[in-house]
C-alpha cells in the first residue's frame, strides 16, 4: 500500500486541518506527483496531507469490499476532525462515496470523477477492461491517453512501462477500471450535507457534465473547466486554480 504523508508547519492554520488526496488509476505509482499543482494551493490551508494510491488499497474489484478496505485505511490514519477529502478521477468518485461514510469529513472535492455510468462511459470502460483482460496493456494505455485528452485533441503519449512492471501495471489498471465501472455515488451525494465541489473539463471524454450529480444542496457546486479534458491543470491551469482558491476561501 502506498501512502505519502506531508506536513506543513508554516501556514496560516488556526487549527489542525487534514487533507486526504485519493489518486486516479495509475499503471505505476508516481509518489504523489500527480497532484503537485493542488499541493501548491492547499499548503497554506492544510496542516498535513495524506496522499493515498487508491489502486494499491484494494485487494478486490468488488465495490463493497474495496470501499470497506479504503474506509479502514483512512480510519487507521493518525487524524481526528476537520478532514478535507479530494480525489482525482477514480479517486474523485471514491471521495463522493466516502462523503457519507466518514463523519469527520466536512469538505469534499472531486476532480474529473464520474458520479455514475452513462452508456458512453460504460462502453469506454468496457473497451479498456477487454483489452487488459486480453493482455493488450499497451493498446489499453494508448486508448486511455486518447480519452484523457480534451475532445478533438490528441497530444498525450502513453508512458513506456518497463517490461518487469508490465504485469503489475496491467493488474492495477484492470482492478481500477473494473471497480469504477460498478460505482454509483448519486444516493450518497444527495445525502451529504457538507461542502462539495465537482470540477470537470468541458471537453472531457470520460468524466463530464453528463455523468455528474446536479447540485440540489446550496453547499454543493458543479463547475466546468473550459477547454479541459480529464487533466484540468494540464489543460487550463489558471481556471482550475482560480476555482479551487475561490471555493477554499468561501
């Protein structure tokens, strides 16, 4: 299991605030580099941050088992109250689910995390899963990179996975996409009474406005990042940063 722990001693916190960040599905753990832009923002408001490699937590792709495993991991962390939970892609969907399952959570941010399956998203996840089960991991990675980019733009090159790590990467990807395919967070978000922000790219081909819960609670917000796909900070860093800062400062 991969968990990074960061402490920020020199900030403006009047009380201890903990942020937990849940990672997207990754073929190889990058030690938290995926959220470096976010860390630059929250370092002034969080006293400590735990970055969890979501895929490494699960032993099964069964949603009930996987989600219980994640809850146990979070409960084992040396934290108490005032938890902000932030997730990217699969991590965003998991953050939505956990909003109603951990009483210490009072802020949730989902970044490019679908709330439920539309036929289009289900079809794409099924294609990825089929290729991975057929041992066509490189093909799955290339396809994923096409869909991570904004619609109509193809610039992301699939990372080269060393041969000795190929099986592990295949297992991580298959486990993550199989879990995501079976998650539906609508009932949990509708019940969650804390603050919630969902950010999706306006040109995202995976997590977009069509598979998000439309806010009914005044503390919940759903915003599109213009010209962005799944990786909102890569595609529109100024807008992504502005929306996060505005929400934090409310």
